[in-house]
């Protein structure tokens, strides 16, 4: 009996030791050595080799100071490694910290990869709820700039309206909070912004009849997930701006999605966020007269400590066409007439480039780009918009020719700024649509009041849907224009190597000369170029990451350029990959 007990103790001891050893080995496998915490100071002064947030820096430039890859050698790029992504439309934005890439996919999966070869370090999979309703299903499976890095954590904003903190070393969940009810339509499509110990996110999906009162922006404690403040993107009843809704009660106020991620100015201590239109998308469907309906289609300047709106500027009042202004805000300082000027630049679906004084929200200038017929005039002193009344839908089931289309102009594919050229590079779609308002009873959990849209060529595009426009930010004037047949389906990237990098729905990734717009490199890849190209360096080697895969821009524009868009890219959720390039060793 004693021998049996000793044997059992020995077996148990060996088992415990084995389990302990296995656990240690497992922990060693997932541990990231030499992990560098992403502090406030690091975010304000990032290492040139890293790409720590969606547009790399708080000012949303989408610019890298790296220049190993440049105008002279970009044509020699070769594939370094590739990573097959999850099903879902491609709108990914990789982040890199000290040689580790963090990649969010389909708003529920995060991978940590060795940025030199794509080897998996750890994986996190968020369990999505049961998918009910076509709209909710689409929102759950969207993949955009869904993550942020801060201190020792990765923050994930999910399609089912949750905010999750993961240990950046292991992928282990630190906290997981529900911010809103996904079942009525709330979702995250833009990622968080980490500011002064807070994780700030904009809620979207407020296009269903049950998202009463509209969307909002929240701040959560980075360590605990506790909500610290919530600011509504639609004026509430006790807000003086609430009168701009012409008496519509709060339960009837819908929209104001904050589809994207904001920008931050540490010196002014202001965050800037954009908002979407009211819902439904026309006065005819809303049953209202013309009204501003604040704070739709606006830039909001918020105090990050309290969430208070310190100023706002509305770009398109009383939207009738689903022309969002919810995209990136680019923060630039220029010298104008001997004075330093703090400028905020943004472009909505109208394709109009807006410049505001970001201290006080004063209008400075605006520059139209693609063909549009919904704005008749912009006041040169105030920026006040006069709408083209002829473009407003007046009857149900009647088609109206509206330019740009609901996908732009410009939509989520991000602009990029180059400080060396003082130029904003704008990815555009020069196309229109036939738009009609239809009878659409409000259905719980379903998109409400979008109407019906059919893509059309713009009168002046000569069959060329894709365009990049280079805007001099000191004058607001166009410096050069690059056009191509297929729609520009990715965000843009600029580098100190003198490059502007992006891609189209015809599978072509390209690099342009930032000074002239000349095409220096072009390569057909496996699928539409999507998401947000970025660049980083590890051990003295610069890499260029290009996301590819189907996206809504390729799908919508396919009837206009059918020969340039592969059939697989015209279907949702196919062919998503991340392709990473570098120069051959002999050229570095």
C-alpha cells in the first residue's frame, strides 16, 4: 500500500511538474521579449521605425519619416512575406511596435506577428454573437482600423459594440466591456484613440430605427474599462443646438454615426471627430423640412478630460443623399502671412476639402475636387453651404442624378499628408449615382431609409473613376491630379522617400512621385488593394505592408469598370491578404 501511495505521489508529482513545465513553455512561446510599452510620450514622439496608431501619429498624417525605399529604388521592391486574413471586407490597418505587428481582422480577430516574416506569436478570437439580420451581420463582419496600442495593451473595438483590452505580450483578455447593444445596430467600425490614460472610441451603426437618440463618443479608463464620459453626436433636448431638429423628439433623432477614428492635438488638448448624416437619408423619408440637425456631418472638437464639445463646424446641413463627413481629421501647422496657423483638414463624401482653424473652428478655405451637384455655393467668409434644391428628392420612386455617389467623392480610404511638400493627397472616386427614395417601413435591426442607389459615371470623368488630387495646404490649390480607370480602393501613405503609395480596385498597387504625381511603380496583386498601406522598419530594413481583398468600393463601382475588377472582388469577404514588400538585400 505504501509503495502504491509513493508511486501515486510520484506520478502526481511528475504530472504536476510536467504540467508546470508545459505551462512555462507555453507562456514562453507567447511572451514577446523586449516589449516596449507605448506611453503617452511614445505616442507623441514615435520611433520612426514604428507605426503605433491608425494614421501613425495623433495628427492623422499617414506619413512615415522612413526613406530607405524611395523614388529611385521603389520599382525594385520584392515580396518579403504574406499573411492570409479572415473572411470579410478588407479595411485593415496594421500596427507595428518594435518589430511586432498587431493586425485586427473582421473586428473580432487580432494577431500578433513577427514583422520580419509574418510568423504568428499569438492569436485572440472574440466570440461573435449569433448573426441575425442582414445589416447586423454586415456590421459584425466589417474590418477596419479596429485596434489601438497603449502602455502594455492592445485595445480592440468589436463589431458587436464591445471594447476589449488584451495583454500585448500574450493576447490574454484583461477586460471586456459592453458599450452598447449590437442587436439594435450599434457597432464599432473605427478603432480607439488612446489619450492621457483614456481609450476614446466613436460608436457607429446608428442607421436603424432602434438606435434612438443617435450615436456617441465615449472615453474608458485604459486600466479598468470603466466608462468616464459619453458625448452624443446628435444634439440632445437640453442642448441649445437641439432646436436645429425642428421639434423632432429625441426618440425620432437617428444617425450621427462616428464611423472612424479621431485625431488629437496634445498642445491644444483637443480631440477632433467627424460625424455622419441624419437617418433616414432624405427630408422626404424623414418627413421633415430643411434643418441643420446638429451635430450631423460635422467636425466636433472635444475636451478629452470631460467629453465636452468646445466647438463644432457643420460641413453639410440637412443631408438628403447619405454624404457622410465622418472621416479622418488631419492636423497641420503652416506659416501664413508671417503667422503660425493651426489647421484642421478634412474631406467628406462631397469631395470638398475643408480647412478650419482648429483652435476655434473658424472656416479658412475649401476646395472642390470631383464633380458634384448638391452644393450650389460655399460662403467664402463663413463656409456656410447653400444646397442645390433641384437635387433634393421630392417624390418616392423617382430617380435623381446625384453627384458624387454615396461612396464618394471620398469615403473611408484615408488621405495622407507630406510635410516636405506641404501637400494633402486625397484618394477620390469621380462617380455619381441614380438615387431614389422608396417606401421603407422601419424594421428593427435593419438599415433604415438608405433609399436605392445605382452607380453612374460622372459627366467629366471620361471613364476614369479613380483619382488622387494633390492639394497645397498653404493655398488650397490643386498641384497635380492622377487619374485611373478603377476606383481608388485603399487609403494613402506618404514617406520621406518622396512617395505617395496606394492602390485601386483593379488589383494595382502603385507608388507616385510626391512632387509630380508620376507613376514610379505599379504591380497587379491578388485582389483589390484595400485597407491602409503602411511602412515600418526592423533591424535596418524598411518594409511596406499592403492589405488586399474585396471591399465595398470595388463592389459598388464594378458596373462602371467591369473589366478592371475581378469577379471575386465583387463579392463580399473574398481574397483578403496582407502582402509585405522590401528591397533586395543588395540594394539596402
